[in-house]
C-alpha cells in the first residue's frame, strides 16, 4: 500500500507543477467592450488597428443599445469597458459605484434623415409628413439615445403627433438602419456615423438634422469596476486618444473633445 500511496502522491505533485505552466501558456481572456451601435463601423476600424499594435491584448466588442447595456452592467454583465451614445448613462453607473474611474467623453454624434428608396439629401423633417412615407424608422427613444434625440427633433418641429402613428422602432440605431434597408420603413432618422460608411453612403444620400432641435449627443465611456486591474482595458482607454483613432472618429462624422 505504501508504494501505491507514494505513486499517487508523486502524480499529484507532477500535476501541481504542470498546472501553472498550462495556465501561463493559455491565451489571455479577451477584454470585453459594450459599445453603442453608432460606433459599429468606427470601432471596428479602431479595434483592427489596436490588434495590429497590441496583438497580446485581445478585445471583443458587442454592439447594442446604450440604455440596455447600462441595465446589464448594473446587473453584473461581464463587460470591461462601456461606450455609451449618451454620457448620462456611464455617469449614472459611476455614481452607483460601477466604474473604476472617471467618465471620459469621447465624441458628439449627429442625426440624419436617410433612405435608400428616395433621394434623402432633398428631404427635411417636414418632408416626413408626405403621404409617401407610410413607415418612418427611429431607434426606440426609451433606451436608445439616437432615438431620444430623433423624438426631440420631431417634437421641436411640431411633427411628433402627426408622425407618431407612422413610426417603427429599432432596438438600436443599427437595427433602425436595417429597417430602412429591408423595406420595413421607407425612411429613417439614423446616426451620421453609420451613413458615412462607404457601403451605406453608396445606397443613398442623407440630410443632416439641425442640432439646435435636440439635446447634444455627447458620448462617454468608462472602465467598469470589474476591470479595475485590467491592463488591456486601460491600454485601450488611452488608445482612444491616439491621433490615428481620432482621425477615424472624425471620418465618421464625430465631433471630438477639444475640437
């Protein structure tokens, strides 16, 4: 029995020595970003550059509604960074103790009228009352900042009551774009950052909505409390201020802090 016990003990020791080595050789767990859908094209380019510059710091991104992400992070969703289309959401998370530091403003967005069925550059908000537009897509204003700003612009123009019965609501601003592309709506109020992507711009023109008609789309991000000791999260936060990153954001129509 003694020699059997010694053999088992040796096996345990060997296994114990191997486990740290296996852990050290395993790929690092990707840092996870929750990002507002208006960043869909810009963030993809930024992350491609980041991966090329920092191949040992993997990142995964999920796009969606800023309001939905706020609720998910409050309830423990495993995100390390949160990029919101409305800075009020990360500010609320910070006040509730869900952030590892300050809220960082990163851009201001704009809303546009867009369609691939008509020449949208010739449209105005008043044009949306035309009977040819049976369905008008906006993001859901209850949890999507771009939808809230669309609602504000329509109210300020005196059009909300007239158009409300024609509205179809996207889950987020990318879904709103897809509603127009699919024919579920003839026209939509979309993020400028989406329609400036070449693949979208080729499908139709756009009309920039006067930003005096709605509150600013000031956007901000946080490193979440769970990522307080995550070096990749802090590295990427710094990367958002890099010249190349700012150039990408500008190309998608974002106004940047300090400009």
